[in-house]
C-alpha cells in the first residue's frame, strides 16, 4: 500500500504588522526653544528701547529719503555698468597670450581686490593732492573742480567692481568647452567673432548668477560713498537724524529701503537666471508663483468634500 502525500497548500499566515516607533529628536526641541527665547528677548529689548517707531513710516516717503534712495540706485547702476564693461576687457586681457596685457590685468585685479573700497573712495576724493591740475590737452581744469563726490563715488565703486567682474567673466569663459572654439575656428570665424557669437552667449549661464549677487552687493556697498559726501541713502538719513535726533529711526528707514531694493532686484535676477538656464535644463523648476498656485490647488482639493458615486 503506497503512502499518499498531502499536497494541500498550507494556509498562508499574514505577516505581523510592523509597529514603526518614531525616533524622538529632543535636540531639535531644545534648539527651537533656545531660538524662540532669543528672538523673544531681542523683541522685548527693542520694544523697551527709547525708539519712536511711529515716525518710521512717515519718513519712508520723505522727499529727502526718496532722493537718497534714487541716488543710491543711480550710482549703483552706473558703477555696475562700468565694472561690467571694464571687467570683460580685463578678463580678455588676463587670458591673452600677450604677457604685457595679461600681467597688467593680473596686477589690476591684485591691487583693487586687495585694498578696501573705503580707502579707494578716499583716494579718489583726495586725488587733487597728487594731481592738482587735470590737463588732457583739449581740457584743463583744477582737479578739485573735476573730482566731484559723484565722480569719486563712481570711480571708487566702479573700478573696484571691475576687478571682481573680471574674475567672474573669466570663469564663465573658461567654463565653455574648448571644442566650441575649435569648431568656430574651423568654420572660419575670427577670435573676436568666436568670443561674441559662441563663447559669451554660452558663458552667460555661469556669469549671470554671481553678477546678480554683485549688483545686490553694490546696492549696499554704495553706502560707503557717504564718506565722500555723495548724497546717497545713508547720507540723507544722517542729515535728517542730525536735526531731528532720530538716529536709530533713520537707520531703520534706510534699512527698509535697502531691503526693498535688494528684494526687487533679487526677483529680477531669478527670472534672468531662469531665462539663461533654458538651454541647459530639460525642464525648468517652477517659479514661486507656480509653486504657490500648485500648493493652493492641492489645499483646495483636500478641503473639497468627495462626491459620492
């Protein structure tokens, strides 16, 4: 008699449900409590300070403050344009095979990056001690009449910015593959045509982000022009505080204006970067407005009651 094997499958036993126990991060709670406590202490200190916060909104639209904000924006744009143009020239000189031009460009960058902007502004403002008379052949005048606070601020800020922009432009140019240059020369383009039509358009993706940061930094660095008596925002705020004795209040007003200006240009920088990133990214990241609309739509869909089928 043969034994029969029972081939009935054994009943499947469901696996035991895993109980996930979250890890307790006590350090995060302690850090959050410390940060909140510090913020509360700072808020209490400012609330108990002898500061008249009520006059801050009134001076935000004061004519003197508006004039200072305009001069800050004006000198920042002009100094940035000067720095960008001269920076491109210096970057090309730096990469030149001519040892004279490359050495001059290197020395320029070394000097202007190695000395403080404040010292450079003061040197330009007092340049009449070195050159009492400006004689260009076709134009001659006393240097004190030529070197106005505006010109001293423009040269001090613009020439200093050129040293930094030259390094940014040089890094952008060197980021382009050398094969692009070789292909352009094979098509019969000159070095100038290759630079203008092939290299610089591709290098802009690398050049634009730090250039935007430099301009935002220029908006704040322009406050140093106060020492050469240029009527920028800090100078105007200080003039008001000397008569009204509202020193800290005027610093708050100037800070609010700097925050507004930097915020506006940060948004502009974001969209410029997004434009030049189109050739390097298959799909661009959503803009803040697009993310906000998406989050609002998701929130609305969660709150919308489901329709019974």
